[in-house]
């Protein structure tokens, strides 16, 4: 789930700030949420991959392809087929990543955190309801006389079966074995993989994190790659969320000043409280009294942002809201989003090329993978020497950096103009905790 509605909030903030900046003559078209960037930007860098995201996506695709081709979907198919198609897709993906000169670090989920078990149980219950619905449709189809069965009934059953997968421990163990024998560094997080990925990012061990969980934002991930795909005429590209750019926009949007009139930056602590107020896997959204005071209403995304703009952090919230804040589980959420060292280094996360060269063919033979996977893997050998020399090299990106463009005077103008966009911004901060 991640942080509820946080992307819509951040996109709205970025849009307003960029609009004001462009009014000063800049032609910025993409900022914060960037799309279709060439993968060559990441050559020579390391990326931490949240493996659960990849495994789930590839297995769903494989399952749906199998279901689409089956004539009789009332009978279960051989799960080995699903495994094979999934593993081939995953290996092909990472073969391409390595061939592009990128060093992957694979991060697996650990045990479910105690505070997340209720959320996981709720998801499991919803999945069981879907399974029950599929079983009901199957029974209805089979109990219908053959000449009364319609194509619509079959299509309804086929649609209901889409995306219905169950990842087993064996799937994870096999992929771990493949990655390890290929010399690709694998790590297991204590709990959710995104927290360890974020730690690697904060420590500068990886340049970006691949995943789609917005928990990465309050955890401190600097660049979150949400998608890697082929774009016609360009080749392999990626979409990403650049949190440094977004934090800059939040600073301008809030327009906080200290007693001397100096700009106060929007910090990660402020972002954590904003995310907690939006709602996450470890709490519930806050409800506050309506203006008349005779009812309660949920604090939505807009309300959450307005409160952080006004009060900055929970310690500054008015006392009359305290009775309604217990559902936010502030202490535990802050602790869960806090930094924990990865205990890894640049050297420990490098690819072991000796393992890769020695075990590559054995792995493909062992798991009986398709010939095209072996052919694709052979392409990696052409880039091994280059990667050995550039594995830890930082490549400078040619991207627009507003921080370098904007002097203090311009920043003040931006903040002033952004504040005019919102009538709720004329607030005194005297006495608030900075």
C-alpha cells in the first residue's frame, strides 16, 4: 500500500512551484517526477532492487499469459510452467540491466513486522474472497450443461482468475540461488525490503532504488525508479521520483522563515510527519471534528498538507486535536521510518565476476531455461571488462538542477509567489518548534 495519496499531493506541490519558476523565464517541463530518462544515465552505477516487486510483477504477467492461452481453465495448470516463465523473465530483465553497465543489488523481504500484520491479514482476507469468487464461478460453469455454457461465462471466469498468484517460499529460494551463483549480491532485510534499500541509498552505496512502494519517501530514498521499459526510438528508459527535487519544491511551497527571515528547509522529519498524516500500513487516517463540531471527517491528502504547512510537525498541533491523533500511531511510525545502518559497503555489494563467469552456464542448464536466455546472457561478457573498471564510478547527469539556478533572491520570490496560490498560507509561526 505505502503512503496513501502521497503522490497526488507531491505532484500538485511540484506543479505549482514549477509554474512559478517558469514565470521567471525558465522552461522546465519535467521535475521531481521524471519520465522516459535514458538508461545510459545509470551506467556505472548501482541500483538496489526490491525483489518482491519484480517477482510479483513477472509472475502475474506469466500467470495471465498462461490463463489467456488455456482452452480449459477449470483445471489447474502445472506450476512448473509458471515458475519457468517467471524465472526466464526475471533473468532476462537482469541480464539487460547488467548489459547496460548497471550493478544490481537484490534485496529480499524479511519477516513481516508486528505492526504490519493486521494490514497483511486484511490483504490475505481480500485475496481469499477472490479465490472464493473464482471457485464459485468454476462450480457454476461446471454445473451448467455443456450445451448451455457460453463464451461469456468462460470469459468471466478467465477475467476473475487474472492476477491471482501465490508466491511460494520455493520461488524465492530458487531465485536467491540463481543470483548468488551468478555473483550478484543478495541481501535479506529484517522486515520490508524498502527500508534496507533506503539505507543503501542514504549511505551512498547505491545511486537509486527500484520499486513502487511510496514508503521509500519517508525512509529517505533519494531516487526511486518506478519503471524500466523500452521506448521506441530511444531504447531502454526509466521513470523515477527524484526526492531531492521534490524536497526543494516542498521548501518553496511551505515558505517557512525563521525569526531573522531566513528560509527554513523542508526536512525529512517534516516529510515523515506528512506521510504519517496521509496514512500508511502502520496506522489509520486521522479524523477531526467538522466546523460545526457535530461530526467527524477524515483528514484527506489536502488537509494533511495544509496542517504540515501550518504546524510543520505534530509537536506543534493544537491541543484540541490531541484526542483525535492516537490513530496515527506517531511514535511507532516515526521509529519504523527512522534510519538503520545497512552494514554494507561498496565492495561488499559488487558483482563477483569470478562466480558469474564460472557458474553462468551451469545455472541455465540446471533450471532448463530457454536458449534465448543463454544467448542474451552471453552479451554480458562483452561488458564485463567495462563494468569492472566503472562499477563504482559516478557518472554526472545532464539534468536541470533548480537549486543551482536559483539564488536566494529568486528563492524568496518563488516562495512569495507560491504562497499567493493558497489563501491558507498567511500564518504566523511564533512559538512553534523549529
